[in-house]
């Protein structure tokens, strides 16, 4: 995705694991190598995140967004 001329990498999955975050970072490196442009931001969007992904995402510079953070949480009866 490109916003205001700056590339943004967004990984969307139902279940996000630590391996998915590592792959997202590798995709960002690959994109930079191919285009010479570094993504301005990296996002991982998912319904559920594997335990331990919060610290890894922070270390890799990836912003985690869940359904709740997007305002799409299921209504509680």
C-alpha cells in the first residue's frame, strides 16, 4: 500500500504467529532491496496473536492491530 507517496507494508491474517512477524520483516527487507525504498511503516493485522508476539513485534518495528483495536470486536451478550 502506498500512502502519501510512502510505502506501507500490511500483513493481514486470522492468526498471527511469531514466524509470521519474522516473515513480515523479511518482506520489508526484500521490498527495500528491490525498490531502494524502505517501507514507512509495518503493520500486522489479525484476529488473534500468538503469545509472545507483542515483544517481537516491538523489536522488529511492527505495529500489531487486532480486531478490538480496529473497533470490530464481537458484541458481548
